[in-house]
């Protein structure tokens, strides 16, 4: 009698399991749910997926244990890039990489994988990460075709649970449907990242992965493209036309900020280029940038007194501060080139400064470092010290960061263009760092898939 009863219960349960409604009501909820909305139409120049993680388990979840994958097709592009535009947890706490699938499908031959640092915090049961606004773009400037992308859905104009975006918790696949042939790829030891610590307070890093001068992420990350009037150089010729972010095989990460100054020898045709930080949050510590200086124009006749610069500057008032690196391949102001002027300023109005001239060609890539600690500012190129300044020539006021290319004068006619490139910028507010220390910090950021960090307190 007892065995018969068990058999009846088992048969009944098996029969009920045939009904989807019964299964749905009795399955355990997923540990995570990913919600998605399309931030751009299929024909946009840049794909703009928005994602949100929801903790649908009964336990608190560390976001640093979570990875998300957004699947798309590369449309034949050799590379894709991404950036974070906006995130409730802070873009500084988000890293990402695009990964090619070993077994591509018609709707997915790669994916964008997003991960978090411990600084992103945790989610209580039922809690949401808040919106994460991302951009996917082709560095070659061509438009992506999103219509055949597995995770894209133009109809999702508000956040909706999306099973074409997958999620992983401590390496285990917990949400979404992977492309055919890729089930449980994470569990088999793919590239799901390990938890990463939060970035230390007081650092800035940017490797200039942007789609163009009008990329909203560029402004969101604290940079301005100058179009305002004034000097230096040929006054009132600052233009966004000379700011771009091309593919560069010799650059770490494969993309750079390019600043082009062009002219035909007349003021009307002259365009100078500058990118500067939107805030003046920088004072003491270490400033570093990897820069490609040019001794010859990209096109046209050589001979211009052109200035390729990386410097910090404060508002021009009673506490004026400025630390300069100015490379002049053909010299300027009556002095021959090639030369690098490194200058610490006390007063721009009075011309009160101390300077050092390195008479040497710097054609090619160089890492420029300025340290400003304990009342002494020190300049170096590729780890070789140039000179130090102190006393009244030490910065007294917070400064902005500036990169620009400009003409001292226009000595002849004829079209020509000069390019300076910046691979990355790094700042540490807390201490002086050697070139080796800077390079290790930058390498670690690249290795973790980090393109942008800013943990400097706002002033």
C-alpha cells in the first residue's frame, strides 16, 4: 500500500511537471537578473547599451563577484572599443573588455564583458545596481550594424529583463542564454575576471578610448575640447576639428588622443587643438603622460615654430601656478630647435619663471613625468631627470591638465598639419612616483581592463 502511494505521488508530480505554469511556479529564482535598454537606434554611429543588475537571490551579492556579457557582431572590424558614460556605482569602478568568441554565430562573434571593483559595493536581496550607461564603437570611425547583434533590441526603450545578456557570479553562469555552443563557458575557465580591489583614493587614469571630440563620455570623464578664443599662439583659432582618437598600433591599447594644428599660413585657415581637464583638481603628487612628439609635419612643408605641449595651469590670479612641458621641434621665440622647455611659473603677467632647455630631438614616444611634493617640482623624460624648482616656483593653487598643439607664428604660406599624440594620462595626488612606479600602475590598469579612473576629491 505504501509503495503504491509513493508511485501515485511520483506519477502525479511528473505529470504536473509537464505543464510550464507548474514549472515556473516551482523553479528557484535566478540569483541575478540583468535588465537592458537600447540607448541608440540600430543605425547610430555608436552603440549605447544600458544595463542594470538586479539581485534576485535571497543573499547579499558583492558586485565585484559579478560579470556581465553583452553579445554582438563585429561586422568585420579588426577591433572594438568601449567606454562607460554613466554609472550609479561610478565609472571608476567599472572595467571592460571586448572578447572574440572561439565559435562565432550569425548574431554574436564577440562580447563586451563588464566587471566591477570592490568599490562598487554590494546588492542586498532585491536591490538594483542602478543604470550603467555604456558605449561600443569602432575605432576606425565606421558605424556598427546593430541589427544582427544578439543582445541588441531596439524595442527595449525602457529597462527590461534580457536573456540575451548573460551574467556570472563567482564564475558560474547564473542568468541569460549564452550563444549556441557556449553553454557554461564561464564554468569551463573562460575569461570571467577575478574580483579586483577598489582603486586607491587620489588617482586619475585615462587611456583616451573615445569615439570622437563630441563623445559624451569624454566630457563625463572630465575633459573639455577647447573652442574658446584667446592664446597662446594664433589667437582665436582653437577648434574641435583637430581633436580625434585614431587607431595607433604603436600605442598601448591601440588608440590615442590626437591633437592636430593645421594652417595654410593665414590666420583664417589656422586651426589649433587643445584638450583640457574641466576641473582644477590637481596640485601635488605625480603627473605622467605618454606622448608622441613629431619633428616633422604630417603633411606639407617643414619649418613651423610649432609647440607640442603637456602642462598644468591655474587661473591667472595672485596665486598663479603653472608647470610646463613644451616641445618645439623647430624652435621658437628666437631660439633654435629641437628643444624641450620645462618651466615652472610664479607669475605669467610678470614673466616670472624658472626654465630648463633640453636641446635634443624627442621624435617618437616618450613618458613625461612631473612630481610636485615637499615644495619641489621635478621634471623628467623617460626616467631621466631634467631639473627641479622650488620656493616661490612651487605650485600654490589647484591646476587643470592641458594637452595642446599650436603655432608660435606663421612664418610662410602653404598648407601643412602637425600632430601630437597622447597614449595615456596618469596622476597620483599622494606621492612622488618614479617612472617604474608609474609604468607598473599603468600596466596594472591596462591588464585589468580599466580605461578610466578618477578618485580625486572634487574641489
